[in-house]
C-alpha cells in the first residue's frame, strides 16, 4: 500500500478513533468496528493508530470496564490484526502484554477492573492467533531468540494452558491448541490441525521429514528450538492431562490434542536438533547456569524427557484407541508415524510405545485404519524393533508376563490394546520364523509360557446356570437360543475374547505344531485345566489351517478327536456317578458324588468340545468326511442332553457339520447316515438294554427325521420295546419311557403334511400341554364316515403308514402294563405314550377303536386317581381323545366319568372357599385347576346336553364366587364362556340369578 492510499485510509478511520478518544464507550467502539471491517487491508501505521489506544485505555482504566466494552475492543483488535502487519518489536510486545493482562486472573485487583467471560476469552485467543500471523518474521525471530523475552513467551503459554483446566465448551480448548500450533507454524510448515472429524486427512511420515528446514538459516532454527524445548514438559503434560480428564472428549478434540502433541515433540526433539546439541555440547557459562529459564540439554535430560514423553503418550493412546470414532485412531497413527520418522535417535524410549501403536492399530476393526497401520509397519520395517527376531521375542515375553495382571485388574477397554499388541508381535515374529525355520528353542518355550498364561487368564462361566435342569427335548433348539445359552468369560469382554482367539489362530499359523500338541496333552493330565486346554487347542487347530499343510491339520484332528470323545473328557459326570452307585458291590463302598462346581466345569468342557468339533468341520470342509462316522453319534447324543447349553451347542455343531459336508439340513445328514446310526443304536441296546446314549440318539433321530426313515428305525424301536417288557422296575422304567414319549409324539406329528409344520412338545403343566394342540384343532377335523382301506405295499406312503401303525400297536401293547404302575411319574409317561399312539392311529379306526376300547378301564382308573400329577396327565389326554374320538367315547365318558367329575367339583369347592395361601400348594388345588380348565372343553367336544350339562353347570358356577382363589375363579369364568357356546340360554339364565355382591361381574 503506497503513501497516498495509507493517508486516505487514515482519514476514513480517524473520525471513529477520534470519537472514541473523546468519549470511550460501547457506542464509539461499534463505530470503530464498522470502519475497520470496511477496509480490506490496513496499513501498519493506521493499524497502530487503532490498536495501541485501545490497549492503553483497557490496561490503564481506573474503573471496571463493562463486559460488552471489552468484547467490542478485542473484536476491533482481532479484525485489525487480520488486515495489517506488525513490523516493530515494541508494538508487538505492547499488544502481547495486553493479551496476557486480560488472560491473567491472578493479577492484583483483577476482579475489580474487568470481568472476563467465555466470549471475551474467545476473542482474546482469536486475537493472539491473528497477532502471530500478522507479525513480521524478523520481529518474531527476535522475540523467540533473545533470552530476555523467554518469560513473556512462557507467561503466554502458561496462561493458555491454564484455560484447558477450566471446565468449559470445546471452542476455547480448540483455540488454545490452535494458538500453540501458531507458535510452531511461524517458522515451520506444519499441516494445520483439522478440527472437523470429516476433514481429518491422513498423511505419511515422509511428509514430516526435515520439518524444521523451512527456516531460512539452520542456526536460527536451532536457537528457536532451544527456547521452545524448555516448554515441552509443561505443554505435553497439560495437553495429556486435559484429554485424559475431559468427560467424553469429541473425536475432533482428541485429534487436535494428539497432533499438537506430536508436532511439538517433532519440532523440539527431532534427530537433527539432538545431534546438533550433542555436537555443540560444552559446559555452560557460569552466568547462564544461574538463569531461571536455562535448560542443560545433556544426555541425561534427553533420557529423562524420553521416559516422561513415553508415559504421557501411552496415556493418550488409551483414550484414542478406546474412542468409537475411527478418525481418532487415524490421527493417533499419523502422530506415531511422525514421531517415529523424526525422533528415533533423540527419544529411543518413546520408540517402543510408538511401534506398539502401529502394531495395535494394524489389528483395528476399521479396515482403513488397519491397512494404513500395516503400510506404516512396512515403511519402518528396517527398524530393529520390527525386524530383529530377538527384539520381537523379548517384547512378546514381556507382554506374556504382564497378561495375568492385566486380565484381572484392568477394564476390558484397556485389556484390548495389550492383547492386540501381542497378536501383532506374534504375526511379525511368525513371518520371520517361517523364513528361518521352526527351530528356535527360545520361541518354543515362549509359546509354552503363553499357553500357561492363557490357562491362568481364562475363567469360564455359562450364561444360564441350569446345569441340572431336566428338559425333555422334543424339537431342535431355535437359532436365537444360542445367544442366551453360551459360555461367557468372567474377566474378559467379547472384544478381548476375540483378540485372544486371534492370538491363538496366529500361534497355530506359525508355531511348531507337534511340540505344542505334546505339551498340551502333557498338561491335560490335570483335570481342572482341561476346559482351558480344549479352548486353546480348538483355536490353535483352526488357525493352523491357513498356513499348515492340510495333511498336518488332518493328522492333528485325527489325534485330537478320540481324546476329546473319551469318557473321562466327554461323559456326563452325573451319569458316571449314577453308574457307579448302581454297579457298586456293596452299600459300604464309598462313591465320590460330583459337586455342583464339578458338574459346571464338565458342562463347560463338553460345550467347548462340541464347539471344537464344529470348528474342525468348517475348517476342513469336505476333508472332514472321514471323521463323520466318529462325530455324528456323540453330537446327536448331546443334542438330547438334559442340559439346554449342551443341546444348543450340539445342534449348532451339527449345522456346521452340514455346512462343511454340503448337506442341506440336519435331517438330510441323518437320512444319509441312518444305516450307521441305527446299527450303533441296536448294538448298544444289545449290549445294554438301558443304554442312555442309545436312547438319547434314538430320540434325536426321531426329532430330526421323517416317516420315510421309519423302516430303518423299526428294529431300534423293537429293541427298546423288548427292554420295556423285560424291565418292570422303577429305575429302568424312568430311563426308558421318556424315549417312548418322544417316539409316540413324532408318530403323531408324521400324520400331518410338511405344510402343517406342527411339532408336539411335552410339558408338565396342564395349560402348556393343551396349548400345544390348539393349532391341531384348526387344521384337522376327522370325519366320522371315513373309510380306511388296507395299505398296499405298492404305494410307498401307504407302506410307511403300515409300518407306523404296526409300531403304534406294538408300543401300546408293551406299555399298557405301566398305566397301573405304583410310581406316578411312570404312570404319567405311560398315559402320554398311549394317547399319542392312539391319536397316530386315528385315521385307521379299525385298529384304533378296538385299542381304545381295550385300554379304557386302565385309563378310567388313572383318571379317578388321588394323585394330582396322574389326574392332570389323564385329563390332558382325555381332552385330546374326546376331540378326535368324541363320537366313540361320549357314552363312556357320560356313564363312567361324568359322575366322578360332578362329585369332584362338589367335594373340592368348599375346601377352596376362603382358603389361605397354603392351599395353593396342595394337590387338591392343582386337581381343581386341571378340572376347571379341561372339563368345559370336553363338554364342548362331546356336545353334552341335558341333564349332564345342567349338572355340570350347577356344580361349576360356585367357582365363580369372589370367595374362591383368584386363579380358580379366572379358570371358572373362562369355562363358563365355553359352556355358553353349548347352551347360551341356560348360562344366561344362571348369570341373571347370581348375586353381584357374591360373584362380582362375570
């Protein structure tokens, strides 16, 4: 700008400045602000004419200045500095001192003079940035270089860092960080910090090489670095303290802090400056040692600084890695690469932490971050920390020894980086080991120590502790059940477990498999750590598939599977104990009954073995075919286990088996291997008639097969029925009869087409059992006039029906004895089996009706029992029989059972009236519930009319009284609604006669 333009500009601004000098107020300041904003560029003399009077007036004011006055003044200064340049050191110091004055809240009488709000601080910080950008480089060089100005620079840095300690919004911290970067950007071409996460860009370390060379003369740069290095401990510690104590820092704030931290370290502690200092190292002059701001940059100082910066950096990495936004980890990677490329010699202790960062981020869940970190590792692959076998092995040993403490003391977010770090180092050393050969003894010992460490770290539990829950499995577990029925780790989260699995996969890829296998089998002699060893071995084998030969993996699995399936590893402890008790020679012999903890450990071990079999199948694919015969039988056996965890896991492994061997479903898998399965079942029945494993597999096969397979299963069912006819004791009956329940229900299910998709399940409660049949009523209505023809062998479907009917008749003949069994549980099983078989025969009335006639006396005796459990089962079955065979049973029920039902209602109504809570736990109460729920449905199916209907209504309605227990009254009201469908007039008349005070609103 020439002289004439400057003079013209001066006259435009002069009027506003004159008004302010005559009357300093907010109004005159607004006029000045408008005049400054109108100028695109301001001459430095005009700028001085505007800025200096403002600074002098605000500093020397004897009265407390209004807040809006100060804010307007700094806005004017900010806009002026953006449009002018400062060419004199005195003017720079004057403005600099004004900023420090208003930021320093510890000055005498500070509160009495000014009130500094957050908006004013923002204007001051923005003005500081504008000041450094508008000042000539010669002035700034003099300010940085001369020792006399160190205190002023230090005061400004102190005051800005102090603002980070105040709880406030994000804008002031960003401005502070930006101003700190301005101190460096004066002479260095650092990339500006991007505060918007979407604009954070990744750059390689090569762009940061020789950053300080942008200064005109190296000697001047070294002089400035000597000044700035004094402030490094304070700046870095305050930055890290701010970000680690900040509540939920944003991604942009973390990015700004970590990049500022890195840029300060690179500028003040780079390799070239370090070499220069050591080359120039000489005893300091006596007068300099006495100076307050002197730092002796000897080797001890560099070592102490390296240790301190390493500690601060580690604290920052924990925040960055745990943050959900991947851009924070990207900035951390950039910062690590910058320092690694420029401070290898000057800060050697920090290098380990920087390399750790690259390795941890190479396993990041975000692909862009992991790929970038992998590229960085390749860029710095010439470093001894990354290519030296001994250095890598030493770091792995250090991490291995620290794992137990970390696993038990740190939270999961802090464990994850350590585990990923270990995985990354193992991958690096594994690649080197493949080149040099698997002969390093120290490496083998290191892997053994790592296995030992994982044994101590892994603590298993199960998500639902139903260890001994006896559940009769009648259908395959649902897929979503696996999320709730699974093994959990008491001290590790899902991400940490995934990291451990990745470590085991890596070991499997690169370790000497024979030595590690022999070591694991040696440890397996200790029974209490077998479950940990199974988990480790499973994932070692899965990992080995990627690099080891398929022949080696197959041989390993061939060795492992028989060990997994031997009885001391895979058999249920409760069954083992039962066998010992049953087979003991005398009652004085002591038997070790397993504790609940032992049962829990064995359950977890079995789940892990089942999981391993599924993993092996998926890993080998079609190469798993030779192991199918060995594994399918135990998998089917556990799919019928009483423990729901084993059921779910075994079914999951069966599905993986189908996936690996390309079977469409578990049903197809069973059908294609049915000959082997049935042969083993028959063989086990031949050796031991009550073989629980054969019974479990037989149930599983029936659940997962169709009627087409019935011809192959007929021999197995015949063996079972022979055993039932031979053994009449309670122990054998309880073992054998549940299998017949499953078989009979499946025979009933197979009467429906595949489109019906109906499966009957067993439940001990009346309501659940009847609800299972609700859909049947809508889908199937047998006709009374159906004519059944004799089956023809030429029709495959009719042939299957003939086999099914023959089996049903044989089951009924074999089981009828148990309807009068002295044990209620056995009798209940027998009732359910017979009912299912009769229902399966309903399409063949020539066979079903005679059988129903023959077993009616026994069924009648069960219904009139005093045991509630037998009565409930009988009523459930009677409701089904009445629905499907009502025309045949109507007269029998009216004659033989209706008087019993009427008398039961009369007898029990007084007992439940005004009863206490204790009554709700009695057998009479359970019998009442079953009767109230079932009898109206039977009456509806049989189309009961006068006089039986009115007899029932007369004894049924007292249960609607308010004096009855709430659940009984609710069931009675539901029953009245069903009876109203038979005879609405009678029910309506009864309702009008009932008193609301006694019966309430029905």
